């Protein structure tokens, strides 16, 4: 494999990261981690755009003595958020660093000497929010469509870049490289803009005290966008970038201005510009100015960094807009991570831990089943090669669905007694599928994958392990623990509080220790068992729905906990005179409530 260089935009520091910044950076991190897993030498760059007039305004508003002090303080906050979200960037570029300033001035001077930059007078409209010059045709009702503000008229002496000279060359590049900009809709937008013609663009501002000085002209500062784009050249050994990951609102800067700058300076162009849509709230782009910012740290602390990472990758199809909803985040957690992915993994590991003494059973693999697994893994690899991150995440969960269906079809809880070789084949094959999922999951949910790898005693090292996990009979696993816990919505949590009971309510319940005397399956049901239990001088018949977690022979002679004064109920033709207590949301992995020391049948639970 070769080198792979991926970048995020560098972000303004007028505020701490919001969920939109987190989306871009998490997606870039997933791609970077995937390519490392595939064996590439990856360089992943993110960072901060600190030479903006917004930095000066924010520093003044917050009472800092100077913009640099504010920038240093803010940079640490951004770095901390990326640590919390498990972002694995190789470098963190800041545009106030000397290494960046030096390179910007070198390129500016080179283009000035070549005549690609020249002095002139600019007169036109400037949007402070975009920190860019705009034309009348860009406006909606005379206002910036992104910020809802009227641009101001500006007339000043500054320097211009000959952008107009690169229109035909850029169009030719797009014709020869149709995947240079993805998705196609963004490419078409750029082509349409180029076909209308380009104007030279002003690349300096006069009278500013913050920013990078124009070489030989200290009265001028280099325009923040000309300055910022050059950050990507920090990784000279990896240039050209394989992927610039950007939001669609900065498409023209990256797909028109930046390639033209590179051509003028004799640099190769990036290989691909991947433009994603907006993460919105109630249909509106997230921004501080609109007051709809959502804190990713709050969500990471409430649900876990991995749950947030999965949600961002899974919920929003890369290239399209996506509306944020905490309710949808909880739904993805509960319905997909807990009920499908976590359920399959936990039932396989707990079954092996309980029934095979924590060792992979002796037996053969189900080659037909694992060939289907491999077919799906190859599709996931193809999707990730095409940067279809959302579909890849969906297919990883679908692998767990496949595993659950296979487990249910094999019914190892029954065949372990009647056809032990078939049960062993099922469990060994399922364990290898868990290994496959662990590998595929690691770029998306690194903390979860690490926890799972420890439970499995399985080290994730490379992508091809997903096709050949290599878990052999006798492989020892650790103690299984649930990977995900379901989240309640606010209404459910409030309802739970309203259902609080008093001590007197509890005292109405007659809960006792009972001993199971006999147990048998109820014909026609997979989960119902008929138990005869001694509750202290009295034998009761109880029907319990624990047949998918326990076999009848598991229960005979055991002490259990039952409610004896519950109203009798007829279930599948059998009258149940009590309720057996067990814990768990999944009927396949219920746990009986049992005393931790010997008690006489009939002992009251207090």
C-alpha cells in the first residue's frame, strides 16, 4: 500500500467546536483510521484558521489583551474536544505558527514575481461573515444567503490574483478527472460557475493589524482565504492530498481558487475534493450567529464518544444535508447498537463463556455461512474505497443481523445437547464473525472495538483480518460485558420517576426464595418453561419465559426468587401461581435473580 493524505478544513476559532465541526472531523478520522487499517502510510491533518478578523472580535469581546493570547487559549480547547472524540490526526496546524506564515509569504512572493499577483484597486461588496468578496448575483434579497447580512461596499488598494486566467484550465481538469469533485452535484455546481467566467480576486486587505504581512508591504495583510488554503502544504512529503474533506459552503474556495493557486505556484492538484452537506437543526445550518449550536462534548459525555461517532457516520449520508436530532441518536443507539450489534456479540460470547468454559468450541467452521460473511465484507471494503461511509456503517450492523439470524436458525441452546457438533460449528463460526465485526468497527468506534478485542482476547492489526479472523478451537475469551446500554428518552425518564413506589407498596409483595423441583418445556413455545417450585412447605407451578436463556436441566435443584402473591394467570393452557424474577432486556440472555448464599425455601425477600 502507499501514502494517503487526508485533510479537514481548518476551523475559525471564534467559538468552540459544534456538532457540525465534529461531523466533518469524525468522518475524516474514520477514513484515516480505515486506511491505516488497510496498511497505508496515512497523514491526517486538521487545525485552526486563526488569522481571521473574527479572531480579533472574539478576543476583544472576551477581554483578552491580544488576539494571540486568545488564539492560544482557544487552540487548547479545540485540541481537547478532538481528544474526547478520539480524533487520530497526525498534525494540528495553526495559521499563527511560523512554519505556516513562512510558507504563505514564500508562495505569495513567488506568485508576485511571476506576475500572477499584481497591485490594483478593489471596489465591490465584502461579507464579514464569509470574510470574502461577493457579487450581486451571490446575494438573496441583497443579503448573504449564509449569514443573512448585507455586505458592505469596499474600495481600497490591494493585490489581485489572476484567477480569471485559469478558467479554461480548470474546466479541462474537471473534464479529464470527473471524480475530482464528489458528489456529482457539487462538481456540476463548480462547472456551472466556471462556465459563467472568472474574475481576478483581491488577495490582500489594507489597514488590518492582524494577519500575515505582505512581503515588502507591511500596510497590507494577506487575505485570510489565500492564507488559510496554503495550510494543506504543511505535509510536503505527502502532497498532493488524496482527499480534502470540506462542507459545501466553502466549495468554490477549494475547487476554484485553491487549484488555480496551486497551478500558478507549480504544485500538483489534490486528487479528490469530497464535499459533504450541512448538518442542520430544524432545517437550518448550524452556526453561532444563528444560535443553534449543539455541543458535541455534551453528547459524548451523555452517550459516549463512540455512540456519537457512529451516529454521525450512520445518520447523514456523506454529500447530503442531514438534520440533527437527539431523539434519532437515541434511536440509533437503542435499535441498532444495543438491539442488533450488542445483542449478537453478547449472546455469542456469553454462550461460549457459560457453556464452553470460555473457550472456542472444538469443531469445524460453517464455510457456506462464512462465505456469505466474506461477500459482505468485500462490499463494505468497496464502499469505504468510494468513501460511502454511511452505507458501510449500515452494512456492518447488517453483518450482526446476519449473525443473529444464523444463531436463531441453529438454536445452539437446543443442539448443544442433541447435536453437539452442530452447536460447536455454529458457535465457532459466530465467534469468527464477531472477530470480523471487531475489525470493521475499529475505525468507526475505536473505544468499543478495543473493549471488544479485550473480551475476545483478539488483537485488531489489519483490515484483511475481517476476511480471515483466524479464531481457532480452544481460543480463550475473557469475561463478556455488554458493549452498549440503552438510552431512555426524556418522557420515558419522567414516567419512570412518576412510577416510584413507597415502602408500604413494596411490603405488599410476597417475594420468597424457592427451590426448583422439576422443569419442562411447554409444547409449542420456544421460551416458556413449566416449573414446580418449593416456596416453603408448599409446591407451586410457575410458568416462566426464560427458555431461550436456560434449559430445563439447568434449573432443577437451583434456588430462585419468586413473587408468590401475584394473581394466578393461565399461560399456554397452564395456570401459573407465581412469577419467577429474572433480569435483562433480551430474552436470549436473561439472568436469574438468585441468593448469593444458601437459604431455605420460603425465606422472605426483604
